[in-house]
C-alpha cells in the first residue's frame, strides 16, 4: 500500500500523533507532516535542482550570438544550434554540443509566435495569392502562375492560370473570381506584392498601386495586408494553394492554351465544393457558400476593366511600344498616337479613326508584326517585299502563296517580287477577299497574273441614233486648203 496513504490514514483517521507515526513507520516527523498537509501527490516527484556551472559560464556568449544573429541571417540562411556550438568552439569556449542544442531549442521556443485560433464571419474575409505551377502548353512544359482566391467562412475556392505574375493578371483574377462567385467579400487579405502595394508605410498602412486602388474602389471592398515575410497571416490560402496543386494539378495538366486548362480546373473545384464538407462543421462547402453569398457585397453594374491603358506614339516603322513589346499598326498611322489596352492574352490598339487592331501579347522586347499593315509601302518597294514575303504570305494565306510560287518558277525571285507588288497594290485598293478571288480565277484559267489584275478597258462610246432625215447625209472630210479659200473670199 502507498506510504503516503498509510501515514495520512493513521494520523487523520486513527488519530495517532505525528511522533508515534514517525516512529512506527521509520520516517522523520517532517516527512509525516508533509504527507498529512498534502504537500506530496502520488506519482509526482519534485525534480532536484542542480547547479548549471557550464551553462552559467557560457550563457552570456550564447545570448549575444542569438540576439545578434538577426543582423547576419536572412531568409533560408538561418542559424542552427550546431553552428552556434562550432562558433563557441572557434572562440575557445569548451562546452558540450547537447547543452548548446538544448539551450537554443528553449530560446527559440520562447521567441516562437503563438497563433490565435480565428473565426470567420460569413462574407467577411477572403484571402488571395499566386502560386507557381507547371503545365504542358501545346506539348511543351512551361511555368505558369495560379491565381487563387479563397472565401474563409465557406471554404469556396476560385483558381485561374496565367502566363505571368503581373498586375494585369492579378486584376483579371479578381474580376473573374467576383463574377464567378456572383458577389464580393467585404475584405481581402494579401501579401505585400508590387501589383497591389506601391510602398509599405507604418504598421498596417500601405500606399496602394493606382490600378489596384481603382479596383478596390470599383468593388468597394477593403484591402488588408499581411506583415512582411509572414505567410502565416493568410495561412488559409497558402495551405489551399498547395492542396490544389496536389489534388488537381497532378498529373501535370496539358492543353492547347491556359484558358482551357483554367476552365477545367475551375470546374473540378466547383465539383469538389458540391461534394466535400467543411472540416469541423459537417456542412457542405456549397451550402455554406450559398448562405455566405447573401452576406457578401453585390456586384457593380459592370465589371472592372482589367486591361491596362496607355497611349503610345507609333514610330516611323509604324510600331507601337506597349509594355516593352512592339506591335504594328497600318502604316498611314506612323508617327501618331494610339490607345493601347494591355490584356492578359492580347493587346488591343485603337486607331485615330476608331479602328481596332488586335495582337497576341508578347513578352518584353518581343514583336508582333502584321505585314498586311505595310502593303501600301510594299506595293512600291519590291526589294523590301522580297525580304518579308514569307511572313506576308503566311498572313495572307492562299491563293497568294500559290501565286508567288508560280511567279518564282516562271520569272525568278527578283522579277516575281516586281510582279507581286501589283498584287499588294490591288489589295490596298480593292480589299484582300476581292483580290483573292481574282488570283484564284487566274490560276485556275492559266491567265497571267499581271493581265488578270490589270484594270478593265474603258467601255466603247455608243453614238445616239440619228433622225431619219439625216440618215443618208454624208459629210465629206475637210482639208486645210478649203479653209484657206474660205478666208480669201471673206477678205
């Protein structure tokens, strides 16, 4: 039987004195008194306090190294306990590695941040982030960026794939997410990414980028920002982005373009919301989202335009520079200003006459040149035409390619370029479709291309019908001598 129990029973139940119990049990009266007073609980043992001579000797050096480490460590280059021990040994301090590791572990424990379990009201908060992913685009494995917006109350997700992580893609992701949800959360939490933040001020204050500020104003929601280098402030979307990569992007998705792959990914996320339950609640994510949407902000009358607007001047080469890349416009607009709308996948150039030119968006220093814009110049520059004929024929299509090959076979490249300038001139004057029909007919009927494109002869003059009284009158041809005789008679 437990000794503590026996002592307490003898004193408190049987009424024996402390002295007698101590004598009978063979223990000191101090121990008996401690048992009776409840100072000892069964199963507990008070650890013995031992002097820490070595630790006390090196404690100040350890604290100095650990406190100053923030000045010469950063990111993933962090100080380890093993490195601290080696630094002490290099300074001539004899200390055990186990003692140093134990001290560093306790120091880090005290410095470690404690997270508060949060609650999310319906419609109140969403979190946003970009994630790097791999995709097989057109048979080639490339890097892409996945935009993710997560509603924290319901757990509903939106994701879309982009070719780059820039402000246009960032804003486009918001517009698509809001339209998909059919509502806007009251607050969204972000990292301090350049697409949103122009400058970090004191505390939680931020100077917003102009386009991002326009986005928040349009949808009337509050932008909240995490502490720098503290991903835990938006741990919900951080964890969900990793989960989406593992659950929906393995095997690596493949497709002809990112838009098609994004639509498939979004469809899978919506299906998952219909089937899965929110952890800890027992409710389906889709059901919680329907209840949450009623508490969210309504969509404005029109969506925000995600394209960035600029007003570049076109060069003498009839090229407009937009976001570091060059795009062609009709050569008659060379030297004038145009309006450029930079989108995720395309660039729209609005010309002074209201016309619109659409190019596929290129990377900085890239070029998108449509040589059909230069046909008026190519119509009078056969040498320049010969230099760009490959790209021009690819843009014109057939039957112009067949016509060029025939001209080269018959006349050679130099003369073929001279003849083909008439094709360019005809397209400028009559339009590509009309000239394509003429060229196709000429190839079919084996008519020389220059003859087929030549302007038709003027119509014959048709004289009006003479009256019957003048039908038999013949007018003889006059001569210069007749006029001389007439002049002599008049004189």
